[in-house]
């Protein structure tokens, strides 16, 4: 696995999480996005994806907070505003 070879590779965590969500493994995808974010605190993409997951499968309020945190990390990251 890519995350074993390079645990801080944010792309590997992101792609793996999206794969799990697509396969219907929502909780596993959520866990992977959280791990990826823990290892890459300055990456708005992981938080944005976690926010979208929470919006679709859990809590709009939590999603709103995650989108805000992603925008705070990188205000110029346009997808957090769309």
C-alpha cells in the first residue's frame, strides 16, 4: 500500500478514502480521511472531502465546521467555497 510506503502522502489517503466511500464503506472512508488529515494538518483537500462526506452521510452542521476549517487553512482553495 502507498500509505505504508509513504504515510504522509496526502494523495494516497485521499484516494483510498474515496475508494472506500464509493464501495459503500462510509465509516472506513471517514476514518481514512481523519488519519490523512492528522498526518497532513495543512491540507484543505482532506478536510473538504471529509466535509462532503459528513454532509452527504451525517451532519450538515459538522460539514459546515469542516468547510470553515478547510477555508481557514487555505482561503484561496476555491472548492471549499463552491
